[in-house]
């Protein structure tokens, strides 16, 4: 049964990739909310059509709302990625069964999609940490398991989590992620990202950071996305400024002069596309930032603010009205975004 199932799945995957994929599958509607072992084996022997997205080519089982360890073991026998976004709970025995699912040997592709899970008990988290491939947990709000944090930090591709709270201990572990630096899936061949980023760590649902957690993230090298922050205290800004790479804070609609002064010491690319207005003092502080600076969300710029950025060679500002652009054609900022 297992050989036949792997052959069927592999053939379906080859056909799908050859024709360029088929959009999101409607056949998932035929999958019930729960399965017996017998029903699972029957379904896996004649699986629904696959679909693909940026994260991989999936066997769509998102209609499943409950899953026991025996059925999970049958699903884990499949060759290829499995989407189980309908699950909102996962116990330790079922997590252990899913952890035996074989990874897909394609760089950046995920193997298990569990984006419906908002929480995992420590035992279930530790069991899932034994999985060898890539697991997507985009909605996971709490992460206290060190083994699961280490497993996620070691995955390839962008690391995106729905965490609403982050401890310094877990932050330090996630900061070690280098999942997008290199593709080594072809023996003897290494492909590197064009932007040389070692990691993309996306934590968009965190609304506040302590200074200790911000300091723990300084070990991260690459793109750190914290779009959930709507305010930032100067000590937190100073801690984040000690890292390298790219810092994305698009949730900030305003920023104090003190926080701007701290962020201006950050040596990498600073993205503040949500900021809509700046005082001349804050603009002068940000103008001291040495790297690329994105401020394309500004809805107004006084002459003093515009003048503050006149000497910054790598700032991206909103496009100005045609008459203003012509009047400032000698200013290289007139070609900004």
C-alpha cells in the first residue's frame, strides 16, 4: 500500500509541476471533517487534486477538523506536502505521528502546513519538533518550547510566526535562523540570495517588545519584520539598532525624536513606510542614518523636513507633485519612490 501510494503521489506531483499547477483545489470540499483509518487509507490511495502556492505543492486536507494518532500515521505515509490548516488543536500523540512525515527535498518548500494552530501544549510542541522537514505555523501565538523553537530556527525559507508574545530566551533562539541564506538541495551546488540576506524572520503580530527581548534579537542577521509594533520606546529602538541587516517597522505611523535618534545608529536598511509625518527635529535625527532609509508613507513634508534629508544619499521618499519635483530637480531626492 505504501509503495503504491508514494508512486501515485509522486506521479501526481510530476504532472502538476509539468503543467504549471492548478489553482487552489475545489476537491478539498469532498474531504470530511474527520476520518477513520479505513477512510484515510482509501483517501490516500485516491487523493484529491493537488494545488500549489508560494510555499509548495500541497495535498489539501484543510477540511479536517479533528485528527487522531492512527489517522495521522496514515497521512504521514504520503510522499509530499500536506496541508492541515483546519486543525485548531493538536495533542502530543498526533503530533508525534505527523512528525514521522518525510520532508520534501526542494529548497524553501514546506512539508506540513498547520496554520490553524494558535497554541500547542509543551508536550505536543516537543513531539512536533522531531519532524525533519519544514512546518508552517503562521498562526501560532505562544511559543515556550525550546525544542520547537530550535526546530523552527533551523528550517529553510522565511520564518513567519503569529506570536503575540516573545520571551528573551525564545527570541535568542529564533534569531539564529539562517533559513534563506543558501540553497544546497543540489549536491555540490550552492545558490545564495541576491540580497545576501541570511534570514527573513517575520513576527508581525507582536505589538510590544521589552528591551531584553529586543536585545536578544540582535543576534539575528537578515530581514527582521516587526510590523505589529505601533509604538517604539527609545531603549527598545536602541537595542534593535545593534543588529545588522534590514529592520522593517511599517506599523509605526509616528516616531519620537528620541527613538529616531536611536534607530539612526542602525547600520542596515531601515524601513518605516507607515510613518506619515515627521517634525524637523525627528527628520534631522533620521537623516543621520547611514544606510538605506524608506519613508514612502509620508503624507506631508515641510521645507524643513525636506531640507533635513537633502544630504542623505539613500533615502526613499514619496513622489512629490510635478511642480515641486521640477523645482527641486537638482535634488537627487526628486527621484525617490
